[in-house]
């Protein structure tokens, strides 16, 4: 009898432990059936963290005087039903991939959180505004808490919005674009994306559309400009749509410079598809 009671006790302990473990486990959501609802946080969200670093100090040590600091984090429903065993939709933030801090929750969608001061960004993270540096980034993460205690977090494309602290530049305008491959000279537009990066209606210098027979295909894309006017497309899929998209490797942005005073953007590219190798482009603001 004692052996039977002991076995029952052990089995109950194992079941109890397993149940506790399940409520603490986060599942990455790819399909609606997993969490009951699919969301999108990037299409309607916007924000900027731009400023000037302290002069005379190395960039990694320089405090920042912010000129733009705002966030509108809007989570919308793509499909599914928020009433389906869902206790709440939760929003978290983290700095540089660190600890995630809950910043709000809702039982319905759409769900919006707004920041209008830089202090709101650091609130709850255990640091002050003076601790922030150029290149630091905030992630805003959406999760679902189910009524059974399970937590679901969405993949990057659905449930994550990122803002990076950068120097304040303005590239908005119409440009005359040329490249070192062919003699094209074309007007293009550059505008700001909701996450503070920059979008060019043609981002490969015109290689695909104006230097090949593909005259109807526009190779648009995005890039960032960091302090010192350095162009970086590492976080924007290499820049042009046909760089990483489809694996074509057309016009991938590998670097460049932005001259704010002159309004000139110069970039270096690589072309794997047509065999042009390394080439350059130049965008001069009108």
C-alpha cells in the first residue's frame, strides 16, 4: 500500500511540474491556430529616435541631445478572434536585446501605445536618458497571454517593431541619380520610412532598370544613415528589393556616405546577377 501511495505521489509531482513548465514556455507564433489571432505591429507603427552626440567625445561615450523622440506603436489584427481563449494582448520593450519589460496590455485590437518624450522610452529599464548612446536600439514585442496561462510571441515580421538611436539627418527630396556602370541620369525620390530609415524609389543606382534590358523593373529599397553620414543597409535586407529578395544579388548596398550640407548621397554596390561586381552610385538633391 505504501508503495502504491508513493508511486501516486511521484506521478502527481511530475504532472504538477510539467504543468508549471508549460505556463512559463513561450511559443513562437507562425499560424493563426497556434495563438487564436495573428497580428501586425509594423504596418501601422511609426517612431524616431534622432539626435546629436556630445561633441569632442568618442561616439561610444557621448551623451545625446535628442531632437526627435516619439513612438506610435499600433497593433492590428490580421486574422483570428481575440475572444478565443485569449486573456490579453501584451506589449513589451527591451533595450539592445536585454530584459523585456511589460508596457501595456489590451483585450481587444487595434491596440496603441504612444511615447512623446525620451523619458518614456527608458522608463522601467533601470537606466537614465544619459546612459543612451548612438546605435542603441529599442525592440517593441507583442505577445498573447491565453486563458490557460500559456504565452505566445509572434515572429519578427508580425510582432516586433524596432527603433535605433541615430544622428539627425534629412534626406527627403528629389535627386538626380547616376551610376558608374552606364550613362543613365534619372530623377528619383527619397523619403523617410516609419522606423527612421530611408526609402529610395530606385536604390541600386539605376543598374537594373537603366543598365539592362529590364526597363520596367524598379529596384526600390531602404537604407540607414548613421553618424558621420555613413550609409548602412545591413538591417534593411541589403537595400534594393532585388538584393536579398529572390536571392538575385542585384545592386546590394555595401556602404556609402551622405553629405547633409551638399545634399549628396554616394553609395557602393555589388552586382552578382549581371556580373558587374563592385560599382558606385551618386544621388544629388535638386
